[in-house]
C-alpha cells in the first residue's frame, strides 16, 4: 500500500466568532487543541467554516492562530474564498507564509464554468502559488461538478496534491479513488461524511467529516479501524456518528445546521454559536433542545 503524505481525518472546522462577528481567537486555540489531542487536522474556512463570509483580515488571523496553536502537531489546510482570482493569489501567499501546509480551493461560483475553464482555473492557480494545492469539489454549494476526466489530468500537475470530494455519488467516488489509489503524489479525501468508512474500504486516503467538530476522536478511531481492515468497527462507528450528525442536520438547511453544530460544540466549552452574516442563530428553544441532545451523549 502506498504511504501518502496527506491522509487521515481532516475536520472542516467551524469558524468561531464573537457576537460582533469578529474571529474568536481563544475559541480557535481551544478547538485546535481539541483536534490535536484527537490526532485530527483542521480545514479552515471550508463550507462548515463559513469560508466565503470570513473577511481577508480575519482569514489571515485564523490561519496564524491555528498554526501557532497546532505547534506542528497536525497539518493545517486553509481554504481559499471569493471569486476574484488576483485576491485569491494574495490570500494563498499570505496563508502559506503564515504556516498553512496545504491550500484548498473550490471553483469560483458566480459563473457556470465549462470543463475547460475549470481545468484552466486550477492549472493557473497551481502554477501561481507556492504551497501545495488541493482540489475541492462540492456540488451542493458551487452548483458545478469537476468532471472525473478533468481531475485525472489535474492529478498529474506537480503542485496539485489531492482532491476533497463532497459530491454524493458512489460511482464517482470509486472513480476518483481509483485515480489516487496507486500514486504517492495525489490523494483522495471523502467529504461525504456518511460514506467515510466505505470510502476508506475502497482505498481512499482520508475523510473530511463536519461532525468531527464535535466527536473528532470517533472519526480518528473509524479511520484507524478501516486502515487496519477492521471494517466491523469502522461501520459501527459510521452508524454511531451518522446518528450524532442527525442532531444538527435533520430538517435543517446547510446554513442552519452550521449554527446547530456550534450549539453542540458550546456544550463542550469550545465556542459560542454566533454566525457570520448572512447566517443567523436559531431560536432559543431550538438551541436548548439541541444542547440537551448533545449533552445526553456524554
């Protein structure tokens, strides 16, 4: 089996903010410590982290704070935000200088792009930045899917190190894992949390579960079990984490689920459930009900 540089559990970390909408750096430090103790890495400013709502100033502060708190114990993945390419290059350079290990980029989302435009975007980005680049495919928010054949070609770029794919398509998952399977310079991370165990059984390199913000240790155990070939344990943990995910996801929009997740994290003293515009908090009654369910798990 090929040993990859980038592998394991990468949690798409929430962005903790104050009531005034400023980055809560003390909460960042607590969450990073929580992750490091569990042996998992963070993806900063991904979808779960309200990436496109974080200001450039707070984005840089987020990376700096996370890097300092991590003390090189875990890998720091930093998401690019926005649609302006020149601004993304400035972001990527700043994050890399601040110590981010990998830059992760979704497609710019304002215009529907052709496959050729998608490939050109990633090639130009990979040619222009110093740090390693990971592709991030998420149909639910970009409303576009990077074709598998485009991913196959991009995998040969020397500065493109992997794919994080959140698309809910089992056939596509198998095809993308096949691209990464026998090479040491390109990895596959499954962003469809409910298929974490299955993706690892197929030969995926890592998983990116938002529920890992609340129970990172369970996903680390799932990963370790799957890698060891103990699929009975991995599938049991998959079922258990799926049930935990329902507490914040069931019958909610993606945006509503993110504040519900922060409510769950608040029960562990990790952060407050404040959100960045345009997202908002839930009602007090709903937050109390979520907190009660989360507390009952411990």
